[in-house]
C-alpha cells in the first residue's frame, strides 16, 4: 500500500499488527510492514509527484523478491466540478489520465499521440479495470470514476472547469498515473482509492476536509486490500 505522505497512512499504520521494518526494504521509501485485517501488507510513503510514486512502486515490488504481489494506492485528492463524489467521501479509480505528458500547454495541450514517437507505446490514458478493481468496488461499495494526475495541481476554478469539461475526469491527484504505470510494467494488480479533501482549484485550506478525506480513504483501503489480496493469490489463467 502506497501513499504520498505518512499523514495519508496514519489510520492504517495504527491498525497494523506485528509492525516493523520489512527486512528487504531499502533506505527509500519509508516503509513499515505488518498485518492489516489478516492480510500481510507493506505501507510506504513515496513523496509527492508521479516520479516518486513510480520509483517507489518499482523499488517495493522488485525489492521484495516477489513478496509484493499487488499495489493499493491510498490518499487524498480533489474533486473536479460536476464530480459525483462529494468532499469528505472516497472513490476508486477506473482510469488514470496523465495531464502532463504530451505537446504544449493547456488549453492548447495535446497528448502523446501528437508526438507520434516511433516504437513507443506509452499513452496518456491508463485503463485500470480488471478483477482487482471489480473486487475492490464490491468490497467497498464505492463507485469507480475517471481520475487524472498532474505534477502541478490545478490552482483556480476556471482551469478546473476546463479540465473536467475537456476530459470528463472526476478526481485529481499528483501520483496516481505514476504508480499505475509502474505496477502495470511489473505485472501486478493495481487499485487506487482516494478521499476527496477539496474541490479542485480551491486553495483556501481552511475549506478543505483533509482529515475526513484521509479517514474515508483509509477505511475504504482496508476493505479493498483484503479483496485485492485474494485476487492476487488466484493463479493466472
């Protein structure tokens, strides 16, 4: 289980039994292992941004020697205008859109297809559907919605409305697409659950519900991780 910050893991760390440092863990990222509701887990704080998230997932999956068989990303995010998930509630990601990679800058930005780099299959949109997401959705009762990731968070309501209108996205974060890419490259199931702490573009943190969002995300993650663990143990068909 990965989050950008330790704050976003606090309720989960507090629920761990037999907590300790994974014996195979490297110096980075910060990580603690134990059992969560009967499931062996590693909780890690990756740091902000897509690059940190991708590098941490790669380090954990590869460094564990096969012990890490699935990735659940947990944390907070912002809700775009028109999103059906309210502030203080949680949602799962059914896709992740990279809002940065491509050509130019918004509103004239174009995705990677505009570059047409020969031999490269990287895409802006990652489909996260599959057995792990289905199991997590059934276990949590949460809707799966389209997420988007940007290294620079949206800072005003006008830009938030533009992104929601152009891409049909519901939740914004700074890490999701990076973690999802790394998990896909390493062939492990990936599920992302986030609590909504604020409206995208709202920079007055007095209006945010950060603690409520962390609690909602971690409550959902506890249910999701049990379901994802069972999926990860099923033999490949």
